[in-house]
């Protein structure tokens, strides 16, 4: 039977709530394979792309330590409005927002602002485009997407609700910082639809993290329509995607570029 994984961080309230729910739903809890609870394997970006190329590769999670370089991808909106039930994109209906996921039980929804941010990162081996989704955005900036959007409109009265909020300073301030990213190799990566890697969590220094394998359907997941939004089919992202031959950038080149721009700005 197909399986999926969920990250378990016992220091956060959602995990505590989930474990409490499991204790009252033993039929689901019994499906957990306890012996395979493991920590995501640390890999370099080069090793991550090497794994994706393997014919036997499957959906998996890894830990990557990488530095955000001076490119927050600004040709895309950095957020989206989601369905509060399934995280799919919410679209405008005749009188209200409508969930774009036909499988969702909620049709008319109250939209929830979520991060959907592309960043360019590098380590000593490789360069990559990461997509920061949902709670990972708050872990990066310390602020919810809704808070940043509300602050922008408060400072720019008179703008219409459809106005696209530019990349906030809280995201731009992350340039040059190094983080431990928990990333997901998705079906879209394995089938070659996109080389953008999805970030599901950003770890604080020395934070322990475990993964539990759960049976399909026992945990909520980010919907495919959102994941497609960070792929090649989105349009202008091709300038930031990297083929196998030109993804590799030596870290010295990245460092020289970063230092040069810092010198100009400082």
C-alpha cells in the first residue's frame, strides 16, 4: 500500500494536537509504522538532484543546509489565497471565494493568506530554487503572510483589494542568511515537471525533527494545484529553473556576487 510521511515536531502545538487526536483514533494510530520513524537525511544540493535523477527515486524528505542568495524571485506573487480546509487555491466566484479543489467538501470558503515564495539558494556544491509554502514562510520571516499583507495595505490606503503586494522587506532581509531546510522531493520533481524544490519546514539551530510514515490519507497535504504553481508550467519561472547541465554553480562565484552587491549597498 502507498505511504506518505508527516513531520513530527513535539515542541509545537499542532503536533501535540495531532498526537492527542491519534490517541482517540486508534484505528488510524495502528497504521503508523513506528520502527521507521527517522530524522531526515542531511544532503547537499548536488546529492539532492542526484537522488532525483535515480530511476528508483520515490517521494522523500531531506535536510539541506543552504544560503539564500540575492535573488528573491519577484516575477511571481509571494503569497496566495487558500481554502482554509484543504490549502488549495481559492478563486473568485459570483458572490464569494470558491475552493478550486473539486475533492474538497467546502465550496464557498473564507480565504486564508498563505506563503508561496520562490527563493534561490546555494551551498558548496550546487544552486537551486526553493518554494517556501505555508508555515515554512513564518518560520523564515517570523511573521504570517496575512500580517505582512495587512501591514502593506494599512500603509497604502486607497489600493484595491486586487492590488498585488510586492515582496515585503521581511523576505528581502533573509538574503544572505543560511538555514536548515526540510525539503520534499515531490512527484512533480520525479516526473521532470519542475526542478523547484518544495520546503516544508525551516529548522531553528540544532532543532531535532523526526518523520513518521503514515498511511495515505491520514494527514492533510498541500494540494497539487498549489504545487503546480511553483513548477515550470507557471510561465516565467524558466529563467530561474536549471537544467542538469547548468544548475551547477561553484560556491566561489556565488560568494563573489553576494559580496560585490553587499559592498555596493554598504
